[in-house]
C-alpha cells in the first residue's frame, strides 16, 4: 500500500496507543473553536462507465441494434420492453421517456430467441447475462409461457470509492444509509458497494494476496444476475442468496466456510441480519453494508436496526446524578459497542456525511449535535472533506 495515497488526517483514530488517542481528544476540543479545515484529494476523480452494450444487444431482435446504437440518448437508455403483440419500446431516463423502436409487433420467435440467449430464468422470473450487470425480467401467461421481457441495462461506474478511500485503509466496518434513489442509475449505494469490492480486492495489495472476499448480494445487482460476476467487483467472490429470508444464514455460512476478511452485504433489514452482522464483526471481519434510513437518527429509532449502532436502552438515574447531568431521571443511552465503526449518510450523489458511530450516537442521545466530516466533490470533481463540522441533523 502506497502511503502517499492515504489521507494523513483521517477521521479515524487508531486507539492502539495513548499518543494518538490524546491527539484525537485535542482535535475534537479545538474543532469547537477553530474554523473548519478543508482537504482536497491530490488527484481528480476518474469516473468511468462501462455498459457491456454489445452483450445487451445480442439478446434483442437484430433490426433494433443500429437504432439503439445510434440513438443520441443511448447513455440514458434504461430498458427495452419486448411484449408479445406490441411494438418494442425503449425507455430512457429523464424527460425523453419512451420511444417505439419500429412499427411491427414483437413475435413469439423473437421472445424465444431472447429467452434462449439469456438462459434459464429463476423463480423470481429474472435472469442475467454472464459477466454483465444487465437484468432480464420475464412476464408469463397463466400457462407459464413468457409473453413479455423487460431488458434493463446495467452499467458499471468506477471511480466512486475515492470518496471513502482513506476510511477503507483502516479496515473498520462502514454502514451506508440514505436516500439511494438518486437522479439516475449507477450513482447510488450499489455502485459504491461494487466499487469498494473492487478496490479492497484489487488495489489493497495485502488483501489480494491473503483473503477471499464474499459479497452477500440479495438482489444480485452488485455482481450482476449471471453465474459469472461482473468484472467491476474485481477479485471479490460472490455468494448469491436464493431467498431474501435466508440472507442472514448465507452471511454466517460465508464466514464459516470461506474465511473472508471482508463481507459486503446490501440492504440489512431484519433482526436476524442485524444479529448476523454483530456475530461477524465480533470475529474481527470487516463489514461494508447498507441499511434503509435517511439519517443516523433513523437507525437509532429503528428497533430492528439500532443494534447496528450499539443499540439504545432507557436508564434511570439517581437524583444526584440527574442533577449533575441536568437531565431527567430516565434517559436514553447506548447499550454496547456499534457493529459499524463508521456510518455514512449519502445525502446526494456527491454529498456524504461521515460519522464516528459511537461518538455521534452518544451525542445525539444527549440532545447535542456531534462533529462529523462532510465529503463532497468540487467543480473539478476532486473530493473535498470538511472536517469536524457540526452536524446539521435533528438531535433527540
């Protein structure tokens, strides 16, 4: 690992020696009285998009290929609809909407050709193209015959992990929350998970040599729907979950059978998955995960997910202690250590708020605003970090 690529003033304090711990305390104290410092990454972002478009075209009727290839809105193509007896339709993002691709109807033979090109559909009526992120979903008749296909374009966007590259260096678990439905595909949580998988497996040399990474992917959007994961995940391995209710079991199976050093899990949403995350973290494995919630406060208030940030319990104080704290006798406190050391709120595509989970939870439970890092891209697409900025979220 080239030390020149590591941010020298990261939010993360290593608590392995007293000197660094004291430096952190001093930073936090000074942050209340000094101006926010801004750090820019040394190199501009190199965001690239790969859509494996030829593989997508290969399942479609041949006469549609040139129409789609030459369309000026090709980068905004969302999906192609093939419904039996109707005109094939291309749907684009934004105001352009949908467009019929020809004035002849989709035939049975064309649907059969696409089905054979894709291969077997799963029980969820979805299939993928090996080595790509494209997703093909089927509509069936009452007799089980495929009468419609939704062919969605999958795009791999690289260059997003530089927003958190310094945090990845420390090997601490990170939870992403936020409104993930941004203005267009390829910029949200799945893109970040995919890119982090590639960076951890390929660019962090010490990991590539010694570990197997396992992606637990319920929706199969990180590595694609095919049997062969997309190259965008790098050398990371993947375990597919046959049913969402089994995700927690697959997570434990991944640890017990494949000895990963890092597990990336998308959409933690049940109590069983929360407990599985804690069990995995207690074994010293780095977790990268996502959970539903706009802000840290939503996770704190969610009884199913609150264990991810240490859990919350009601504590009754004695009279003297309540007076000393100037608080009510019944207060909320964190129960234990968070499963995730960092929590990142993805406010917008290029606007993230980074919490030291333990400290932020404690401050919010006391009715105070914690200090956070705000990570953005400037006009030159460089990552700019405003350190120790007072949080603008809603306090308890």
